[in-house]
């Protein structure tokens, strides 16, 4: 990985931090996408201490804000003409429904639509870095989920876990559809389940008794193994549109392999993220919409 530029989101703790340390230890040049710059600076110092390979300084990245995502991508593209690996790792779980500044349900935006927008805005750099890789950290929580295109924002009835599962299903559908769009470019995209890991995801959102159960989960270093495998394994050169767990290719749910749903979600996401071209050829700004779609 020496000389390769890698961007990891959500790298201040948990799986993201362990993934960043692993990549830096392999010699990769790291850029961290973090919301809290103070925590990001602490993460940079810790990675430098552990590996001797300090990450680059980057502006803040808040996936709950299209404005922040666009600002981050603009700064990244201005400094770096190419990107070799993008690891979309950041995610949240919220028991109660929250709405972002863009008018969208928070889990849907942070776990799926924000990474969708970030990936699309960095696509020129990824193509310049080809052969390059996009790694989407999803979850087995996608199983049993389906996309309700008439209520993408959970306005008709909200369940934290159901919404989390849908956001992870959306990631895998995005992975499959993006792989189709990227055929022949040298850019690959794959999704993965890291395992049931002891991280800060959802901390404070569950009953306190769950914190005791959390102690028995696998640690973040073990959880990062599949992320590192998908991001770096020579055997996966050219492999795209797949789902991995335990460092092996696996079969995701039937709903995640619904090509029609993947295409429909792609179209809805372009609209919600403001990526449709106007008659002048410019992309629209971020959406402030309920996310309901028709057709």
C-alpha cells in the first residue's frame, strides 16, 4: 500500500480507527474524514505514534450535512488529483427519529445518502487512481429489510433498528448498482459485514444493560480485518459488486440483489443528493425533501 492514497470516514474510534491504523501500518498515505476535528487530531497523533505514518490534515466531514460533504470533497479534489481507496466506514444508530439540516432522516443520510454523495463527488479522483477501490462497510442487519420507496425518511412510522437495517440494505443496493455503472473504469466497489463488534455505535441509545452484553463482542481490531481485506487484498483486484464477511465472499439477502430496487434507489438518491444536472449543466444543491418518490 506504500504510495497509495486512502480516505477512511469515521476513523476516530472503533472499526474505522482500527482500519486506519492497519492501512497506515501498510504504508498507505491516509486522509481521515471525521466530523470532530479535535477527535480527528487525536486520532492522527495516535496513528502516527503507532505506525510512524501520520495521516494528512483534512477539513471536517459531517455526513449529516450535504454542505459539509460538498466542502470536504471540493477541498480534497483541490489537493489530491487521485484517490486509490475510499472506505465508507462512518455510521450511526439512533433509537429515536432525528432530521438533518437537509430535512432527511439522520440514519438514512449518515449511513447511506451522505456516503453516496461523497463517493460521487470523489469519482473523478477515484477514476484517476484506477485500479482503485470503494469499500462500503455495511452490516448483516440488512437481512429482513426492504426499501419503502414511499417512506424513505421514516415519517409514517419509525423504528431505530428497522431504519438502521434499511440504511445498510441501501448501501449494498448502491454497491451493486455502482458496480454496474463503473464497469470498464478500473474502479471496483464492494460491501462488507465487519462482524458484531464492540464499538461506540449506538452508545447511549440502548438500555444500560446492553453495555454489559457489548463487552462480549469482538474488538475493533478483529472487526477491521474484513475492511482491510477488501481494501487491500491482491486477490480482489478487479472483483466488484460483491459482499464479504469473515474475509470471504458471502451471499447478501435476496432484497439486496433486487436489480430493479437498486436502479430505483439510485435514481431517487441522485434527486435527494442534488446530483441531477440542471439545463445549465450544473448539479443542483442539497435536497430538503421528505424523500417520497413515485413510480
